C-alpha cells in the first residue's frame, strides 16, 4: 500500500529536476501521473518510463504553463481520460542570472509569465474541477529566495514570493470544498536550475547550510508525497522550508 494509491496527479515541469523526481516518487507511492513539459522530448519520455516502471499510468503534454488555452485543453483531456485529478503540483519555474539594474523588460516578462501567470493558467481549470468533486490537494513549489535576502535574481524571487501569497489566499477559498493548498519553499537543489547558479554562490550556500551540501530532488519529492497524502488532512495554507538548515 502506497501513500498515494490510485490517486490521479498532474505535475507541471515534469520532464526534469524536481518535477521528474516528484513524478517518479508519486508513481512509486501508487499514483497515476500526468505532466507537462515545454522542451525536451527525450527527458519527457524518461519521465514516462520512470512512472510506468512502477506499474502506473503516465500521460505527457507538450504544453507550456504560459499557454492559458492549452492548459484548459490539458485539464479537459484529463477529465475525459481519468475523470479529473486529485492532486496538482505547481512545480514549473524559470530563472535567469540577471541583475535588476541591467534586466531587460523581456527577461522580466519571461520569468514572471512562467512563475506567476503559469500558476493561474494551470490552477484555474484544475481548481474548478476539484471544487466540483469537493476534494483535492494543491502543492506549490516556491523557494527560499521568496523569504530570505539571497543574492538571486529579483524577477525569480518576486515570482516565488507570489506563489506563497497565492498559496495562502487560495487555501481559504478551497477549504470549504475540501481542497487543501500548501507550499514548499525549497533551498538550492542538485538540479539543472540549481547547478546553473554561479560557482561562487553555490560554494557560499553550502557553507550556510548545516547539511553542508545541496539537497537532492528525491529528498524533496519524498516530503512532497506526505504533503498531498490523506494522512496529512489538517495542514492548509502552510509554507514548509526545506533547505538543509540554511542560516542566511
């Protein structure tokens, strides 16, 4: 018996990094998992393989979270194929190594479009479906860049801070319909996104953490299982920090 037996899940950005690990671990715990991706077909196929090796169903959608109409189509298709979803994980994110003084308008718009508008584009159709079935779990993946003064890009930090406000307010709207909305503020993980940071900052960060290392995608995914399982029924509107004990 897994923690997510026979649950139906949709994960954004599921072809790599944290998203791929979440798809893998959720399937191991008994869930059928659908996910979207924007670029790498090979990585998406690997995610499908990871899900199916656990004997679970997998669906992939090459649709960006910035495609509002496309995400409505994805949600409709999942209702037709699976009857909807029980769990939504908003994981997709974008960062750019920009300083605010030299940041272009297009760079700001690109990051905010994924990290903020993507939350609306994806969550709205699935939230309405969860309201109709009067149950559901939504997990948003934020960052410690949203709650601490890290030397990271302003557009990325702004978007991740928005996901925390999104979590808290949506949790109140969802509660009367049996929907729980929570958030993980992740530290730097050993993923493509984390490893793209400047070497000097990566070395500094590992010194800040009591664990003296980056986290792994699998470590975060293991905790993310509990946050959306039926053993976790009283948590709502919460932000849990997983950063290896960083003191900044």
